[in-house]
C-alpha cells in the first residue's frame, strides 16, 4: 500500500479475495502505515487461511495487532514477522521462526 486512499480497496481484497490455499502473506505499506480498513480485512481473512505458513506484518501502530496474533493459525505457521512503532517512534521488530 502506498496511499491511504486505497485502504478500503486493500481491506476488501484481504477480506474477500485471498484463496484458502495461501501459504505466505506479507502485509506492509511503503509509508509504514496499514490503514483501519486493511487491518479489518486482515481480521476477516486470517481465519480463512488454514494453510498459512509465513506471515509478515509491518504496521505503524500496535493497535489491533493483538487481534491479528489471536487469529493466526495455531499449527503450521513456520515464520512470523512483526514490525511496529511503539509510542514515541521507537520501533520494535519481532521475528519468530521455526525454519531450520
């Protein structure tokens, strides 16, 4: 995503047009901000992705990330990458991987 004006479009694409066979999903914005509609689309999409193995989220705020984490598959996820800004522009990154 590069422009907040396409947030609704991205939200709809995430919510309704990802195949359940998808194994890798990387959601990031060139300006490091994922909009509310895109985040809501992600909340709808994640429970429909049972084969997800790799998930990456780059977001400018931690708001809503707890729900994203709760919706991730409990089995089969091999790689999880989160990059968030916490408070006064301090950036936090986390990579959890079970790849060998």
